C-alpha cells in the first residue's frame, strides 16, 4: 500500500488564498510551510519503504508535522494585525 503526500493546500483548502498570500508576505510562514512540506515528504518516503527509520523516530516526525500544521493554521486564521 502506497502512502500519499499531505500537501498543505489539501489540508487547508479553505485557506488556499491566505496561505499563498502569507507565504509571499511573511518569511516565517513561508519557512514553516516549507518545513511542513519537507517533513511530510520524508514521512511518505519512510512509510513507503524508500527510507528506513525506526518506528519511534517516525512517530516523532509525525508529531513535528502536526505541530507545524497547528502553527500554520493558527497563523492563517488569526485576526489581521494579530
């Protein structure tokens, strides 16, 4: 079974425009989004058997991905000027 990638645009389809605008205007958001995408791609490689990693390390990566996703969601949904 092949595991699929979880791009941010699929995770937050309702925030597509905000994500694009914030990535262009805010280096911090752009870096978090890039970190998320890179981490997600690595998780997919591990889950698909392309890269070896112990289960505990994989779980840590998944927790990091979730933290990044939560941070990005909070930034994208915060009131303007917050």
